[in-house]
C-alpha cells in the first residue's frame, strides 16, 4: 500500500512538473507572437508612411511600341508618388493595354527603395490588310479576273498581328504579306477571329515552303485566293477547319506536277476532290 502511494505521488509530481513546463513554453511563445505582430505593425506603418518607399523614379523600356512615346507610357502608368509596396500592378497593366492598342504585354519590376521599371512589348505585325471598295459580282469572277488594284480602289490599309488584332496604320518599310479584303469592315482596335487570320497566315507560310512566291492574296467571305507569277497560277482555299487537309492536298499535287513535268495553271482546294487545271504545253 505504501509502495502504491509512493508511485502515485511520484506520478502526480512529474505530471505537475510537465504541465508547469508546458505553461511556461506557451507563455514564452505568446510573448514572442505578440512581439512579432507588433514588429509587423511597425514595419507596415513605416512602409506606408516613410517617404523612403514612395516611387520617385519610373523607367520605361519598350520593344516595338509604335503608338506611344516613353513619356506617354510613363504618364499613363500614374506611378509617381505611389507607395512601392501597395501599388496596383493589375490596374497599371490594364490602363496601358486599354489605352494603347499596339501594346501586347506589360511587365512591372520593383527596384528598392523608390524605383519601378516598366517593360512594354508591342504587337508584332503579321500582315497588311487592304480593304477594297468594289466587290466582285461572284467568287467565280474574282478568281477569273484578278488584277493588282490601284490606289483609288483601296479604302483602308491597316496592320494586323497573329492574334487578329488590328493595331496600326503605319505600313512603311514592313516586309510582310499584303491581303486584300472585299467584304470586311476594318478599323483600329478591331479583333478579327483568331482562327480566321491564323488560317490565312498558315497558308501563306506553307506555300512559301512549297516554293510558291505569292504575288497577291485576296479574301472574299470564306474564300482565300493567292496568285503566283513564278510560275503563273492561281490557288483557291476554303477558310475553315480543314486548312491542314487542303495544304496536304496541295503538297501532293505540286509533287506530282514536278514528277511528271507539268505546269499548273489553276488549283481549287475548296472541294473534297481538288480541281486542277494544267497549262497547255508550249
């Protein structure tokens, strides 16, 4: 009985001692937590109030941004005088993208203690769009009577990127494909269907790989016509989700023509069975 009492007393003593130690540790952790929170409050207060972190320098670096000067980009950002740590990066980016249609990407870099670097990337021109005033009577007449239009026949000349965004009127010194449209309303800031413009660009890239030099290309509704003068012949595509199939058919037709030394005059790929016209032998 005395042994049991002794063991019980020893157990109670050890339990009280362990409990006391746990309470001391908890008390210490509590004081540390309060001190840490107090330190955070002080840091936040200093960040918000101290002029050390007020933006006094804004440096703009641009690439292919032709629709805005460095000063215009800097002023639109409205960052001067703002706190470096609480500035609204999403708002700055949104303002720049909405105001300048030629801007594709904006990246902000904070540089302690009071500087922000804005990196602005412009849209890359993919094609020149020229809107023609006179629409052909039919697709057949368009294919039969293709000719280089005069300046009087063109109403608008604009630049589009690979995403279909029309972002500029400045076409000087740009060596990119020119595409003539008959029935499309073109204006700055307008976005064409991405698959529509991407299909056209895909066709132009592929025929170039096939050795075809495109002199002119035109779009009427869902029909895309290209004309080459080396050798002189016309190719007609249908702008839909079967562009890859049409390009594969074209490659096969060109390969067979080369094997049999045939000179092609006309290829119509709009149908399941392409229509091919071979030039008469000279």
